[in-house]
C-alpha cells in the first residue's frame, strides 16, 4: 500500500529480458537507504518487489504482463521514474490510498504552463472515464493527484511547481504514456452494484 507521495525520482540503469523474467535495475538514493530484499517499491506507481541490491541500485523482476500493461515498455537507459516506499504502520498519509496495481495507461494530450502552475490533460482508453470523478483522487505514474476536469475519456489535473520539480513529470511530453490507478473505492462500488439483485 502506498500514498502517492513520490519520495524521489530514480533513473533506469537497464531493463532487459532474462531467462525467467524481465530485469529492471533502478539507481536510487533515498528509497534504497533502508531497503531490504522483498520490500515493495512503487515505480511509476507500479508495486514491485526488490529481488537484489547492489551499490546504489535496486533490482526487480518484472512479469511480461506488467511490462505489457504499464508504460515500462517505453523505458530507456536513463529514463526518470517516480519512486515511493510502501506505507509503514504509523506513517503519514499525505495523498490517498494507492495499491500499486496499475489499471491502465493513459496518453498525455496536454502538458503546459498556465500562469504559475501546470495543466495536464490525459486521454484514457474507451469506457475508462467512468472511474474518474471530478475532485476525486487518481494516481498518475504513482503521483496522488486531484481530478480538476472530466470530459468523456479525458481528464485534467493541475500541478503545483513542487510536483513538477519532485517527480518525473518535468520530463514528460505530449504523446507519452502514463500509468494510471483509479480510486479503489469506485472500482469496488462498481463490482458490488453489478452483482446487486434486481
């Protein structure tokens, strides 16, 4: 479980296919300091388990399905990624509850400065817009954000300068894919209503 408050941006050292899985190697400073084998780390909002550690680097095994369903396929050596350690008992919750299970990817259709803030608009796959609520929470590449606009299968958020500096969003461009996790409560309500007797 995570909160969507990015602790640092790390860099992709390598992402390549091994015999049993894809291996993702991330260079990280802060999140690696007290990390141990088996710990969960959110990488662009996707929960992965530390499989190995070397000096300043964390190694993860990535399933083919994870690669297919996330924006990991676009990783290149040096790509910036958002990192967050899992929530600890008694820790602060500054964002919202984020599971680290990516629902889908969206496409950036606008990312531009407007006054002192930045405006980000994302297009989601058809029918996914039903999970997005005005003033509700959404995780974009693992960043807990508040939805400012919803129009069909597009939504927008406003970004403060700190978010642009502290996350990988400053390196993003129109057309890039971002990982999306919709609010957990909405997904549960939908499933319960689907099974409600008439």
